C-alpha cells in the first residue's frame, strides 16, 4: 500500500501570507490514520515547475490534493495539468471554498482533476485515499464528492459535519515552515494562527465560510484550546497567536474560561481574535485583556443600517459604537472591517460609514464587495447581471492586490467608477490612523513601517504605485 500523500497550496496575490491551516489539519488527521503526508505551499516553498515535477515523481503520492481559494483558480488548473503529466498514476483531488461552491464546474474546467471534495475534508479525504489504495475505481459510496463516471459527472450525497471537533488532532505545524509566514500582528515575531471552532450561524450575504464549515457552530472547549497553546509554546516557544475563527466570542463562558487558563499559566502570551459586535461586552473584553489579548477585529461593513440589513449583518450602530468604546476602555486595539459596493449602497451610505467611524475607529480596513461563489451575493449578482468580471483570478477585494484592478461587480446603485471613488474616499479618512495604530504615532519614522509598507516590493506594488494610490485618496476626498 502506498502511504504517501502530497498536499499543495497554490500561489496567491495577497501580500500577507498565512499558513494553509486547513491542509495542516488534514495532514495531521491523515498521519494519525497511518499515512505519510507532505505539504507544499508554493507561496513559501520556492519550487519551479521542474523542481515540483521532480518532487512529485520522487515522492510518488497515491493521492495528490490541491486546496485553493477563488483567486487561486487559474493557478490550481495549471498545477493540476503539470502534476498529472508528471505522475499519470496519481489521483488528483481538489478542495477548498471555491471547489465546495462549484464542485461540478471544476471537473468540467480541468480534465486533470479527478475528484472534487465538498465541505470539510478530513473524513471524505480519508475514505477517498483508502478507496484509491484498495484499487477500487468507483466512488459512489463516499459522501461529499463529485467524480467522473463514463463521461459524466456524479455528485454523491451530502457529507455530515464533524460534530466533535476535539476529536481532530492539532494541525501538523511540523510540515510547514512557520517562520516564513506573515500572519497579521501588531508586533514583531512569529504569530501562530489558531482555530477554536468551526461553523458560523450567521447569514451575511458576502461570506463563503459556510461552504466548508456549514452554519452549525461547533466549538472546541477552553481546555482543548489551551492544550494546543501549551503545546505550541513548548515546541516552538510561541507567545503570540491569532484566532482566525469567524468569531471566537459567540459563547461567553468558553471565552472567560479560556482567558482564565491563559492568565493562570503565567506565560506572557499576546493574542488577537475576530468578534461580532453583538457578542461582546465590557466584562468579556476586560478578561480578554487580562489574559493578553491586544487586539480584536470586528465586522462593521457599513455605517448605513439599511445596507447592513440587506447584507444580513444583524448589528446596530449602538453595538458598533459600544464595541469600540469598551475596547478602548480596556486597552484593546480594535480593527473594523468595512466594505463599499455592497447591495443597496450609494455614496450617502459611504459617507455614513465615514461619519460613524471617523471618531471611534482605530484601524479601519476597507475592502470592495466581492461576490465569491457560494454566497448569496454571488447568486444575486449573477441573476441581476451585476457581474463584470468572470476571470476568477481577479476575485479579490482591494486594488492593492492586483495591477489594473476593477471591481468584480457593479450594482443598480453604484457604477464601477463610483465604487472605486468610494473606496479611496473612505480610505482618506482612516489611512493615517491605521498606520498610527499599527506602527505608532510617528509611523513614518518607524523602520518596520518603512520595511513592511513603504519600500517593500510585493503584491501591493512598488513605491510608484503606492504614490499613485495616495493621490487617489486625496482626489477622492476633495471631489466627493
């Protein structure tokens, strides 16, 4: 039996590189089941096509898995063709949020991909690898996949969610080069990405996380999370981590217990998390601060309540204001995710966002609404003819990620130009405060700012492009 499994994460355009946590979980799970996984993250591992082909031939995996996001689509197809030509015997399996949303389409688009996995991958992938290793060529008995059969494509029944997420082993951190990632942090040093739960019960129209994890909230216990924290501290000396859950704060008692465990450890951990403004209060934030929390990021999206209702955000201006107020009172830095170009939005809505946050916002992050497959936003945009771009590699949320960026969609209330103008207009209010929050009051004298933003050549472009963006900010502020 061939126990080798190769898991690949394609290159993507975002300048900040996060570890492929999903593949690390999958690798750890498969290793526990007796397999020998290898992870290749092409954003970190410097493989040419020739070197990657040689690796595939030498490692000779029985199954080769590729996980990718929507904007990695083109690179995934290219890699699949390359790898199939390198090792025709390997079964190539694709997964991730894009595949989970469009599992049949990916097989039609790429003959080199044999099977697509829908949703959580651990149990499905294990059954697939066992089936391939047994020599079987039929996969009808495996739920949660699409596969080819006699020139057609068969989609099997839905895969049940993993109820006990604590039954999964910790991610295989030893299979990725931890020190080479750039997980967002407001301090120097390696920051680890932790996942404390799966599933979000909310229905925001722009979010695609449910395509993988569903809408049932399945939480790890505080003790289980802390055990991973202790493990990472012991093995890697970890003192900084970021909870990348959709929202760790849904269950207050769990958060308070976790904070107690972290605080009582006596180790000076510093950590960050995502939260919803309607799931936090002053007591929770105070306990988080006492245990080392230095930052939370919340989804504001818009200062216009009507836009938030259309987006099914389920939050109020009062909750947004209180979240910022309580975070400042407890000494936790707060970041606010906002977007422009959502359904029903216009320039007055954008000005309402500026008005809501200009006095309370610390680090306001602005994106352009992007209709990712699997979201209600995508279905609406497709039905109403709002989609202007069909090249999946262009499905990013900011002009900083691509040259010659254009919004993926327009709406019946905003044109392409108006959306871009709104993006720069909103940025003009917060760019200085953002840099001050991240790099200090005199950020322009901070060598980290100079290194990471001003002079670093990455997906955000060089100094000339950044200068052009600055002028766009000034122009938008003066003309709108």
